[in-house]
């Protein structure tokens, strides 16, 4: 009963907040999907059809964008776009991963009692790292389709199950089907590639009442000199589900808001799965049928790299270190810019937008990654890159003391002037991180004092150059000539710059910027990019406006997890039609680690900690946080007007302290 009372109390306060801040017009709890006790989300098919959606699923050597839906008559339909990032096509550029779309449904090949299967009605669709579809044919058959990528092989798996629910025997005929598509050798970097579509478990079967029969369709892609992988589909499914469970068991978010908890769990899947085993080592890739076997200074260095140490996913940490070391190859004595992107398995670069502030992105991400990893040897390896990028940014300061660049990470889609707020804010945080890291590495005190002084001057320059009243809000102009509110006014909040937090937060949550899909990129424009919304929610929490942020965070989480396009954060719209790019899911998780829990690395074995427990929550925790080379549990609970903070590992309590709300504490491990 006490738990029910707390939940009801939370709901009452929560909905009061929703209405008081004007979110009620956005149908905040519209849900097509439902959360299930096993961790999955499920869409029970009702009258809200037809409806179509798409989801991306990835393994080390393949990715699939599965487009699926239920038609007006209740039947299921799907096509799968399969991407083989290491089967490179000509020209071998950013988008040169071999991609093919297939539309064949396994059940369309099968006959039951010597007739095609007809009259299927979809019952439910579930997601748990695989996509499981359940259908029914009258009172005769229960059917299921399950889709998932191999974790390690260039293979996409589909498992089909027929169950006889009638009172009579049925004859099921599953044909032999082994098709090979040989690609044009003139269009492949390594000549012709062979794409195989193989049906496993063909034959004629007498299916008795209550019995089932399974078969599989396996899509694989290989080079001319490679063997087609031998597949045990049950083992492949087991490996996929074990990976999902591993990710779900580490860095576990526990709050009274079950929607946030579940979206956090799903975001960990998308953040971690999109890593490809290239000839240049493991490379985290955005995905979206466009960006594979390549790295970017924003997606990989800035967004996802600083997150992986918290999750403790070894392959993710390896990919992040690999990304920073790839960028380090391009350091030069002349201080020409590092490329924005390293493509084609590390063999080429893309630099089409010029200097986007990439040096600041890399310095920021590499320093935070090094600190949170807690590995001194690795940090020493990354120090020259951090040092070089900081010097590069220093040399790009304009006469007003902020960093010049050709563009920003949106690469000219919207104006960014000759110096933008993002680049200078990232540089500011990187300088602060470099001071923390340099102290632990024993770097010269004089050098670190210079960094500290540069950070102080840059903070003043950011205020003087970008601080402005825009559309009636005391916030920031994104660039010198900017006179319209931009979503990226949020970024100083994520870097510990709070002087204009009140006006900035009011602007972010005003009708001029906030839309039903989060922040508009520019006030009055329909375009949105989730990354700015994710930064904003993190920044508002970090600034201490917890109870303003939580309703918007719940709304966003509910829409992405249980709405019409699920279950992950997305890139943008209209561009890309809300592709589920991977690094955005990492940014979602960072809302909680850095925003709600206020964790900021201050050394290889230390962090500052400013928990932001919402007024309606009695308790929140992060379990099995793997940063700083530890396995930590962090618990925050309300004790009268105070917060009790408990930080522990498997052996002992490291911290057990009462704090005032908003108070910061330093944790040394």
C-alpha cells in the first residue's frame, strides 16, 4: 500500500506540473505500445491501424533497418534493408556500404493443407532487442516471426513458427529455397560479393494438434574468397538476447518513473549495438542506412565516447579509444584541422563541411572519456591528442576571444556564422577536463594553470560575445548575427555555465522552441534534431531546475518508447525520416548520468556528484555503474528535508552522507 501511495502521490504532482507548464496539449501519455514485465514493449493490435514503423538492429558485421506494419485488414507486412558495412562499394565513400532491400515473407512460401496461408490477423508485435510478431489464422494456426541480427557474423536471422491450434492434423509444406545474388564486380571495392538467402528446415510435415514446426530464413553476405557462415539460429538468438541482457544488467536506472527506466534500458541497446568490426578496428557508427564503418567527431568523439565508461561495455570502450586514436593520426605541426570524419574502415576521410569545431568536439570527448575510464595508461595515450586539440582551438580564437569555425555539426543546414556557441562551449569544458586529467597524470603545473586561465577568459568571452536577449528571453545568440531562438542555446548548461540559465530554460520550454517532438532547431521551423533536445534536458537538470525538466523528460521518453515511432531516440525530421542513429541513444542515457545524478569526472578516480532528486520522488539509484574502473551503486533517497547519498562497490560503502538538495559532494574512490 505504501508503494501505491507513493506512486499516486507522484502521479498527482506530475500531472499538476504538466498542466501548469502547458504540456497538456501534447497528449503526454498517448501510448500505442505497452511495457511488459519481462522488459519488452508490446503493441497489442487494436483498431489503430493501419500503422507502419521502422527499427534498426545491428551486429558487428551487419545492420538491418526493418520496415514493418499492420495493414487495414490486420495483416502483417515487412521489408528489410540489409547493410553490410565491410562489403565496400565504388566509390568507396561515406555511404559505400553494400545495401539491399528484400521483401519476401517466409510464410508466403509455405503451404498448409496444400494451400497458401491466408487470412492472417496480427495479434501483437513485441520488441526486446529482437522484433517478435504474433499472428493468427482463425482457429487453425498461431504464427510467429522473429527478426534479429547476428552479434558477430554478416548475417540477419528470421525465425518462423507455425502452431496447429485446430483439432485436426495439418500438412505443412516448406519449400527448399537457396538463392544467391552475385553483385556486379565493377561496383565492388573487392569485386563481386555474394548475397545468400537460405531457408533452413524445408520439407513436408504432418502437424498434429498443439504441435509446432519452425523454419528460418538466413540472409548473409560474403566476399568472393569467403565461406558462407554456418548458422545455428537458436545459438544466434541466444547470443543476441544475452547481449541485450548484459546491457540491461549494467548501469541500471531505478526511479519511480517506469517509462524513463525502460527507455533508458532500450537506449543502452541502440547505443552499444552499432559497432562494426572493420579493418581499422571496431568503429562505432551512427547507422541509418547511411553511416557505417566510419567515425565522426560529433557522434563518436563527443556524444557516445564519454558514455561508454559508465556502461562498462568493453567493446564500446574499445571502439571509443579506437576512434580517438584514429583522429590522433591527423595531428600536424601546422595545426591544420583534423577531418570531421574518418570513413571507409579508416582508409579515407570526409571533410566536406570544413572545420565544424571538430577540434573542440574531440578534446571534449577524449578528455571526458579518459577521466571516466579511470585508466592512467590509456589517459597518457590520449593526452597528446587532447593537448593538440586544445592548442588548435586556442589558435582559432577570434579578436573577441571565442573559437572560430567554418560551420557546426549541422554542417550548414542552418546558419552558424564564423563562430558558434557550441564550439566555444565544448572548448571550455575540454579545458576544465584537461586540468583535472593533467593533475592526475602529473603534467606541468604551469601548463595546467594556463588551461585554467584560458577557461576563465573563455567563459567571460562566451558571455560577452553570445549573451543576448533573443525573442524576449535573456539567453544566447547562437552566432553573432543571430536574432532568432535556436535549440543549441542549451549547450552552456551542459558545460557548467549557468549565468543565463533562467532565461535559457524559459526559452527552451516556451512554445517558440518546444514542439510535440522536443525542440525545434530554430524557432518557428518544423525541423527537429533530437540531439539538441537531449542536450537541453541534460542541461536543465544539471542547472538544478529538476522539477521543470522532469515532466518534459517523461513526455519525451513516453513518446519515443511507447508512441508511434519506437523505441529509441532519433536523429532528425524531416531529414532522414527520424532514423534511429545510435549516438543519440547515448545522449539519452547521459541525461541521467550527468544531468539527474550530476556526475562530473574530476580525476581518474574521482567525480563531483550533484544529485537532482525530483520533489515527487522518494528515491533513485544507478546500479552497476562501471566508470573509473569500478562497479558502483549510487543511491539517492529523501530523508526529511535532506538527501542521503550512498556510493558503494561490492566490498564497501565509499560514501554515506546527508546533503542539502542541490549540494555538491566530491567522491574519491
